[in-house]
C-alpha cells in the first residue's frame, strides 16, 4: 500500500495519510517515502482539483457577486485555511526535495492564493492595503500623472508598498499593476513588472528582520501578490493565473510569496497549518 490522499465529505481540501492510515503533512511524508517527486506532483494536481470544486460551489461569492450566507461563511473559512495549509506544504516540499517551481506550479498556486484572498475578504480577515486612508479619491474620467511604486517605509521593507499615480499637482491616487499594464499609455511594461518583482522580493527579505511584525508582513505580501495575480489572469472574469512559458522565476516568486504570507499568519494563528485529524 502506498501513502494516499484523503478527502472526506466533511472536509474542504485534502490531506495525506501514511500507509498505516495516519494523517501526515506532505513535507513529513517526503522523509519516509522513496518517490518524493511523485508525491509533490500529485499534491499540486490535487490542489488544482480543490480549486475546481471551490469555483463550482462558491464561485459567485468568491467573485464578489453576492455576500455569503452563514453556512457559506463557514465554508469560506475552511477553504482559505485548507488552501493556506496545502500551498505552504507544497512550497516546503519543494525546498526539501530541491525541486524548482515550474510554470504550472506558479499558475495553480497563484490561482489558489487568489481564491484564498477572495475567501478571506468577506470574513474581514484581510489587513489594510499600503497607504490605506492616505491617498486621494480619483475623479471620474481619464487621469494623467506618473505611475510609481512607493514603499511604506524604506527603512522597514517588510511593510511593503503599492503602485500610486502621482499627478502633476502633487496629488496621489491608488493605482494597480493591471491598470498600468492594460489601461495606461506610455508605460514601460517590462520595467513595471521588474519593479513589482523587486517589491515582492524586498518584503520577503525584510520579513526575516528581527523587528518584522508578522501581521504587517502578511498584509504587505497579500497586497503585492494579489495585485500581481490580478494582472496575470487569463481574462477579466477569470481567476485562472497565467505565467508565460519560460518564466519559472515568476512561478517561484509566486509560490514563495504565497507560502511566506501563510507562514506570517500562522505565527498569529498556530492552528493554521494543522493537518486534519492529526494530533499535535
């Protein structure tokens, strides 16, 4: 008998079980299995299956079409916790095996991260965006100015940053990466993508600082990752994330950022990474 994936009727997501049937995390299972690469690949495809089921049952809510019912709020909570755990297990498994996130991994984990953010939003489990309450309200119509990536505090990079439109009169308006890439003129798109990548990497590095605050790190990563993923969907009404062929570094950045957000939040919620049915 081989280790197997277990998914019960009352469980959103899945977990692994040993040959004896005991619940176990993927990283721990890799230590006792002789085909770790197979387990990692299977885990990724199983995450994709979870997303398909979630879209079928909670698509309207995740897409913002309506508010969740009481029962759906419980399902959203279970969904985001399952996604968090499974994506973190996958990223940890890559590290333990020395494997590199391929493009498909970035697409699946990226879509999962989008689902996780959308699941947490109606539950009020998302922190404030960078510069929340400090920016001017945009007016209706075309606006001119310069799109710039601004850090909240360069001395504390783990606080993150965001895109801002700076007008000629000095006002600052909220901006997104998608607006820069698809709704703006005169934009150096490759340079903008490079700036966004660097902003994410800056938070990942800064998160290791002794004074880094987990809640702030999670907010910073969630916003920058969400902004990146929204700009990399395969359509305006889709949550499927696209990563161009040959952009494995982007896939690794997406997987690493998603896992780092979970790690930061798990320090505030110790049960976030618990495997269902497994005793501590």
